């Protein structure tokens, strides 16, 4: 089969050879990828040997590479540079992909092997990374219905199939609405404040759209962000902002409001099927906020009022406690042999410094930690510790007392972005911006069904 997805790329750094890929390559590559992964799963479940980390967890981790290769390209293109033919393929394949994923997560023999390894995890000599992979693998099965009854598994399949189709339709509508909008500028005065690079990009876009002598601003990030940041024309910024924040709310074929209603109710039903009170509890169990109370306590005060052109980031506290023995053992497995812990010293980043790009230059983050033990000392970066122990951020402190060690810290929540313009944008379709947010949020945190959101 002469399909670029199904043979070695032979490119620098194994990058995707887009110039060799044809539209007709996607469907056969996806179907072959599913077939190959089914064979790999059968090899795992049919293994007569006792389940181990290597023959079950690691084998499962490496399964499906051929399918991942093609779906990664397909769905990235769908969200960035789609076309009618590509969307038709996605709509055709999405149900099959959803069923394929369900067949794996609801495979009783496979889950039995994963659970067997998970249940003896304390006796296994696993590195922190291996233990993390084991925990994620087991949790992935549980969160995808592996512990449900046969009747509930059938319901889970139905819900997940509906969600995958609706999610695809939502994304397609959003992309088409984004690509269809343009703010045409006719005079140089309207360009006031924009850097030369943004002006040149706007002129190039206008040329591509056949609007010579004008400048075109779109809702694409490379166009939208510079204009909102640098433009001196407040009314034009408001026009663009309102367009951006009312996408898929207009009376046209790309309206997503009904889809949103269906999505939030299906998500609630799925979460409750899995034993959670509401969808928020289901999602937050694996997020830095941990539970709805932490988020709800921060959101409610904020929704009492809005500030002109401002947004708020929520900082969520977290805590991780472990025995001193397990902590030093995991350090040793990672290559830091210090023996019994005697002292801890933290050094912090200054404002403007960063461990990585997402740090946002916040002061107080841990740059490194010096651990001194009876056998030696080790200096571990804050980012390394974050990975080793699955911490939510590098904004933390470490304390040791007796035989226990506790790491406490704060992680970033999400900016609500409920600005004055945002409230106005929601009011156009929903009457009151704050009430719109309250409707959606209260649904997630109370588990009540939404009948209408506008």
C-alpha cells in the first residue's frame, strides 16, 4: 500500500511529509491504524504470562502508534487548515474512532491485566515516571467506563459516540465562523498604533482576499492578538472583540448554541454514570483545582462584578503528603542517592525569570531544591521535582515532620476573561453576560440539566 502514513517518512527529524499526503490517504491509513492497534491489543490480552509492567503497561503505551500518526495530522489540519473533503472524512471516521477507543477502554481482559499490575504497584520497583504511567493507565480505564456494568457500558458507548460527533461539529462550526470574519480597514488613520509587521500582514491578507488598497484584520490569532494589543482605535478594538466573543452565536448555519446545550447535558449524564455528582467533579479530579469547592469559592466572588477590560486568574491551592521513606526512595530511583533526609533548602526564581514558557515570570516559583542526607546531597530543579511527583506547578514549599513530608503550593486556574465588553457581547444574545456564565457554571457544579441557555 503506497500510503505515506503507513511507511517510514525518511524525513529530517521524522517530520510529516505533507507534500506527499493526498486526501485519499487518510481514510485507509486510519482504518489500517485501527486494525494494527487491535492486533497489538490482542497480543497483550493473549499473553499467557503473568501481567507485568513491561508486557502490559509498557506494551499498551506503545500500541496504536500507526493510528496516532495519521489522526494527529488529520485533526490538527481540521482545526487549522480544513476543507470540505477533509471534514467529510472526519465526519465519516469519527464514529468508527470513537467505537475503536471504547473497544479498548471497555476490554475486560485488557483491564484485568492493567488492574493486576496496578494492584501490586507498591511491591514493584518502579521509577517515578513508570509509576506515573501505571497510575494514568489505570485511571484512564476507570474514567472511561471499565468498572461499569454491562448495561452501563452500553450507555457509556452511546454517550461517548454522541459526544465525539457533537464535539467535531462544534469545532467545525467555530473554525468556519473564524475563517469567515474580516474587519476591513480603509484608511491609514485606522492603523494607528499598529507595528509595521502587523500592518504588512493585514495588507497581505487584503491582497489574498482581493481587497487591494485596504487592510484586513481577521479573528486568527496572528492577526487578532496584535490588533487588540497595539491598536489606538478603541471602537475598532471593541468591534473585533465583540466579533471574537460572539462567534457561533449568530443566526446562521454555524450557530453552536444548541450544540452547547447538548454537549453540557451529555457530559453531565456521562459523569453521573461514572459515579460523579456532576461534570465538574469528574473533570477536576485530575486537575489542579481538585474539587468544585476550590473553584466555586473563587468564581462566585468574581461574578459579583466585572472590571473594564480586565480578567482574573484563579490560584488554586494543593497539597501532597507522602512518607519520608517513599520520598527518598523515589529520589534514589531518579538517580539522587542521599539516604535519610537531614535538611532541605529551596531557592526561588526572581520576577522575570522562568523555569519554562508557561511560568509567566511569577516570582516565588522554586528554581531548585538542595536535599542533604546522611549519604550525600543533591540539587534538584523545581521543574524536575514537578515532573517526578506530579506537582501542579513549581510554586510550592516543602516541609518535613517526623516520618512525613508535605509539599504544598498553588497552581494556575483559568482566566475567566469576563470583561465589560465580554458582558456586552453575551448580553447581545443572552440578555445578561454574568447570568449566562452563571447558567453554564451552575450546571457544571450542581449537575442540573440545562433546558435553554439563551
